[in-house]
């Protein structure tokens, strides 16, 4: 079982680090009393391997339970080959972060913020001395820290999932949309008597929409634009992207465009899901 003890200064990014560990498949516990660690790890072993990776945040909030902590961490390292990670940042960075977030420092009730940080450094110094890694998080953005954690503690991430949604403007733009494209300029099967009752999943309707000269010029640009943006969103740590294609009623043109976009993105080996939100609604 892989065990990580995460500690560090308040405001140094432990919450971001812990959430990233959770995304990497760790069972995570925040604000953990260190004295309970041996018993909890023994209990985890009784799950029969169901908990393979776990992480605990131990910091100044639970300072009442620091007694005996050095020996507890030593035993944890020996028995589980555990790792202690300590996060820190310069004082001026920590002060700025507390001002920006307006969060209260755990020791702020007894002194001013500068003295509280100094007092905390003293209280957690023994954990830093026991740490296998000391990371200065002032060198990372939030996304950068998350990517660092996933790269070092997780399995390689799969390609970002792309959700494709066709919709009708008559029923409103989907709230979950990241990107929205309006295709109401394409030839409309609604005005062709034999095609009107059908939908964009019908081959004849799709052929009608995709055979026009306008579509032939538009779709390659749409595909290039979306395929250009996807790696940029992946780089920022986004796990999924919702692309919404809209026409008037959401039954013909948007459905046909989503179907072809789905086909092309799957060729690029992106995991894609498709929802035709308004395909079964009454015509408008």
C-alpha cells in the first residue's frame, strides 16, 4: 500500500495537492490526527487490497497530537515505504495568499499574521526535517501544482473527454457548454417536405446538410479549430470539454454536424460522448 503524509505551511497549497492526489486515485483524509495513523493503516490493510493508495494531511491544526510524531512517521516509512511531503512558500507569499483568500490562519487568534507564520514554522519544523520531499509551491501555478502531483503520483492521464451536444436555440443554450457554435446558416432540412419529419441521424438528412458548398468550407475550419483548442485545454488540466452545436430546433443541422464531429474526433482517438438534447422535441 502506497502511503503519503502531506504536511506544510498553512496557505502553501496542501488543499490543491490533496485534491490532485485524489484525482490520481488516492484515498485522502484531511486534517488527520497523526496519533491515529498506525491503527487506521492497519484497518486499511483489512480491506484486502481495495485501498492501494492513501494520503493524509497532518499539519498545525492537529498540533495537540504531535507528541510521538517522529516515531510514528519512522514506523510508517519502514512498514509501508511511506513518503512524507512538506509544502512551503516564502513568508511574503503566504501573507499575500491569506489576504487574497481572506482565510484565517490557524494560529491567527493568538497573534498577528506574520508572527503566526513564524510560530507555525517552528511547530512543524520537525515534520519538515522528516520529509522525503520539500516543495516550494511559490514556483507553481495552481494548475502547475496539480499537473506536478498527477505526473509524480498518478498513472498517465487518458486523453481529455469531449462531450458533444446538439441543441435547438428555441430551447436555450445548454448550461454546461464550454464552446458553442451556431450552424443556423447551413441548409435547413426543415423546409424540405420529405426530410422535415426526420432527424439529423438519418442518412438522407445528413447528406442534405453536409453536401452544400457552405458546409464543405465550414466543417474543416470547425474541426481544425476544435482540434487546436483541445490540447490547450488538456495542458491546463481540464478533464473534459463540452462542445455544443446549435440550430433552430435541434433536430436536423446541429445533429448532423455533431455526428460528423464525433466521427472525426474518434479517429483522433479522443473519448467522445454524444447527446442530442432536443432531437425528440416538437418541431419549431
